[in-house]
C-alpha cells in the first residue's frame, strides 16, 4: 500500500519539485484573492436591481453588439492575415508581424490615440472621410474599430502558431489533385485550424468585451452610443460603487464562461 502511494505521488505532482508547487500556490492566491475580494464586496441582495437599471442594460447591450461586430471584423481580416504571416515567403513579413502584434503591448490609450490620429476628423484619413460624409470618431463604429484594433492580435497569434505547427502538406496534396486555392482554403486549411480559430475568436471576443482605454480615447463616453460596460463601470465607481461592483461581477461572469468554453474546446 505504501509503495503504491509512493509510486503515485510523482504522477499527482506532475514530477514538479515542491518549491515549484509552493510558488504555484502563491501565484494562484495572487490571482484568486482579488477576485474573491470583489465577490465579497458585492451587495448580492441588490444585484438584480443594479443590473437591470436603464444605464446598465444600455451599456451591456452596446458592449455585446459592438464586441460581436468587432470579433467578426477580427475573423474577417485576421484569418487571412495570420495565414499570410505563417505561410508567405515575402520580404518584410517579420516587420509586418511586429506591427500587427504591437497592440498587444501598447497601452490601450496609445492605441486610441493612434486610431484618432488616423481616423479622427483631423487625422491622416479622417479629413477625407469627413469630406465624403463619413464620420467615424466618437460613434458606435469607433467603438467597434477600437475593439477590433486591440483584439485582432490575439486571434492572429493563436491562428498563426497553429498554421505553422500544422504545416501545408494537406494543402499541397489537395492542390496536386486539382483543387483551386479558394477551395483548398475553405475545405482543407480552415477545417484543420478550426480549434485554433475557435480559441482565437473567443480570446478576441473577451478582449473586445473588456476594452476600455482605446474606446474612451477614440469613441468617447456617450450613453447608448459609445458607453460600453467597462466605461459604465468606471463612471459608476464615483457615483454608485455598488452598481460598479455589480457590473464588474457581470463582466467577470461573462469572461469566466468564455475562458471555460475555450479551455473545454482545446481539451
């Protein structure tokens, strides 16, 4: 009995030294204790009323609509971009990859300024768009663009890595059998990369839903137009902390569901 227990111990501990396990416990506490503190501060009896106020519902509905639209934009543009970065042998691909992934490390407010400098009324393209009767800054469209700008690198990174790992042998076989490039993409490449695409899409949606700095800088905070859930939480923090806590828990719950679904899909 004792020998069996001793033999099973390395499996339960995954062969890790106790020091690593201790640091893992500390890392877990570092992440989970603030979340527990948030949950303990929530006025649970008042939660339904706080979440169903007009401003909360407007912010939630706007966040869901813009996040879905921004995620769709990320998929539409990010899938071809990721495949190009993974498969193309073109000059400047490394520079392009660096530029595409920059929003991952940029402060969100800098991303907002970049969009404003390009698409704002006096920006690089904004003046021409204004002349054509198209104003993007401080509109719902601006929210979608800001969310997609900061979220697309998550999808590109997930999909590019999977495309590199998978290789292109199946695509080569399909091409030798006479399949056109478009057919190969739809019927061979994308089905092979579907798990990575699902993960990248879920991460992009979660990033869109939690976007704050770029949205505030490029789109402003107009109720029902550009005031998403994170912006509503920030404003309620000063006037009604209980409402801010309730909305934070709602955002936390949505994020937890996304993470669980993503992990289940990858497993």
